[in-house]
C-alpha cells in the first residue's frame, strides 16, 4: 500500500525521503541524521537515564497499590518478595504470593509478611469479610449519615444523590441515577432505547394510539 503524499517528506538535513505512514510526521530529520547530530553535540544515547546501581529503590503502582522495588543482582525485584526469600533462605515459586498482614504494601518488615502458597488463597484473604472490614476501616465516614464511603470521599453516594440538580433536565431536588442524570431522565432514556428498532433482530415498535 502506497502511503499518502502528506506522510512522505524530505529530511531537513540530507533530503532523504522519510515515510512516517501511518502516523503523522513528528520529526524533521531522519534517524541517521538524528544520531549524527547527537554525536556532534556530544550526547550519548541513554545519557539522560543513568543505569541503576545495586540497592537503588523505586516505587511502582500496581492495580492502585504502591510497592517498593529494589535493584538487586542486575534486575529490579519486588522488595517484599526479596525480603521473604532472604527470610526463608530459598527462592519463591512463581505461584507463591507474599501477603502484607497490615495491608500496608510499603511495610516490608519480615514480621509483616506472610507467605501464601497460591494466588487463589491470596485473593480469598483479601476479599474475605474480615479483609473488607479492615480495608473499610481506613476509609473516611460520610459527613451526613456517618457510614463509610466506599470511594474514600467525604459523602457517600446515597447522601450525595438524595437532593441534586439534574444536569440533563435541569430540575432541582432530584435523586440521581448517574452522575449526569436523575432517575426520571434515566427511565426516559431506557424507554427510548427500548423503543428504537434494531435493524437486525427487532421490528419497529408501533405505539398504541
């Protein structure tokens, strides 16, 4: 497939045609000229990112939780897994999971780490009733009803949606079904979608005079 003309342009340094299909042009010089310019300016490839040294640490966020990683033996490894391996004196199997007892993913003390033999048991531990109760205890309480807010806000959904102005219809003192519409607008939307004919599976709905 021949790329469009506006995706082929000459290099600003050597006039070599540059094909940036299927993306638009992001640079004015080709790759060889870019390397030559960096060499002339004394810039080495990867100079802005120094190589990590033994013992360097960084924080990574995985599924909304922060974990500390450490550079050990030429590779980045999770600090809690490395701590557990040093405590056991052996390497961990890929299926084994290290659980944080106090739910603080940055607290990697050996006394706070528990070895779980499988990911299934680890999920059961986190999603058990006791685990949910412990996690919810850290959430703030709703300023209106005093219940725990599931999203970590200062007002729960029931209290927030009890008396709002609907952005869709503009009516005041409405109970919200979604952030952008009240229950009346939501019911009308569902009724409208149900009345719309599907070209493949449905037949047009005829109203009863």
